[in-house]
């Protein structure tokens, strides 16, 4: 059946269109990889209290931009301030007792020094009395002194020996008293450290009644109001950082020629006319399903092969004054692989 001139023209146009599409696919699709399974991601920091307390004030609202260190929430500090006052009073009492113990220790040391001096004096007197007794004994043998004089010398010697023994015993007691006083000082110092630690803990708890922004960002999911009683770990709000990137879940068959540093173009569904430039930052070491809550176990049941997807992080070169890009927004990145 012969084709008329109009039909031949239409057939030629279709052939040219098919050839053009093939050339476009070869020049463009062959040099890039793209996916629509991608989304914007950012650092999301949960803000939670560290203590159980009633909320006194909330100083920010939803979607408000905050700076790092900005006060977000203030908890009622009355109970904690009372603990701080009590801990400070205990510390002052412990320090006073420690000072008293050190004074007692110094007094016992002085008493020990005096006791040792008394021993030295008693030793000298006993030595002198002993020599006098020896001389008296020699003189008594020659008849130069009477028996009564010798008896007095002997009595003096025995008395000085008794005094020396008493002084030595007192010196030993003083040494024991010094050791006891030293132990009391160590115990008092330990009580001071314990009281200081309790005060530090109370001060830390008082500081935790003021909750600050962990970084620059935007407040989202605020879930706290004045009067609420909060517990440690309760999510009061989240702070989303302004730094964003793209997580693109490419098929594993698309990764053969993909590596960090390659140029990428990103389109965001929220802003159809916006084209962002970026680069492949890194490729996750594992598929997304491998790190899911219930990873697949192919060794059981019937095996069905499914093409896996691997998350690829793409950093963005954001221009100044760029529109708001929030975590979770859909994106379509195209990575130039050649």
C-alpha cells in the first residue's frame, strides 16, 4: 500500500523526534543519575530539661529564630534555691568544724613539743641525780658523808627516775593525741569536700532551671507552656539548624560511577523555579533497608530480589537570601557522573 506525501512527512517527523530523544538520552541521561526519592535534611536538636520542675516562663514561640545560648525556658527556681541555701549553710558549718579541728591539732602539737621538752629536762635531772648518787656512794665508803646524806641522794635519784618515766608516758600520750587530732582534721576536710560537692550539685541544679538554645536555628514543635510540670527527657521543643543538605536514595545500580566531589543540581518541589548547585558529600556504607527498624532477613522464607536504595548525602551551595528550606521537603537531585 503506497503512502501519500502527508503520511511520509509525518513518519519522517516521528523518526526525527525518536532520534532526537535518543541523542538527548545519550548526551544527558548517560552522563548523569537522578532520583525523586530525596528530601531536605538538617540538624534537629531536641530541647529537654535535666530536672523535674514546674515551668515558670516560656520565652520563645513556634517558628521563631533563636541564637545559640538564648534563654528558651525558665523553670521555677524556688525549691532549688532552697537546696542551694541549705547546701551553702552545711558547707559553712563544715568549714567551721574543720577550722576548729585544725586549731585543736595545732594545740596538740604544741602540747607534744612541751611534753618532749619536759622529757629532756627530766632526763637531765635524772642523769644529774644518778651522778650525785654515784658520788655519794663513793664518799660514803670513805666515811666522808653520813648515811643520811647518801640516803637523800638515793631518794633524789629514784624520784628523778620516776619523774622521767611520767614525762615519757605523758609524751607518748601527747603523740597519740596528735594522731587523733590529725585524723579529726582529715575527717573534717572530707566533710568540707562533701559539703562543697553538694553545693556544686545544688548550683548545677539551679543552673538547669534555665534552658538555653543549643545552637542557632528555628524553634519547631514547641510543646511547653507556663505551669507545665516537666520531667527529664521530655521534649519541650526542637531547634532546627539553618544548615541543610539533601539525602538522596539512589538505586544501587546507579552508584557504579558515583563518588564524593561530583557536581549535582537539585530541584525542590516547594520552589519549582529554583535550581541549586551542590556536590556529592558522601555515600552511606549500607543500604537504607539494612538500617531500618526491621531489616530484611533473606535467609528465611522465599527470596525475592529487590533493587536496594543507598542514601547519598549532597551538600548545597546556598545563595544569600535563599528561600526557606526545611527538613523533609521533597527534592530531585541530578548528579553529573561524567
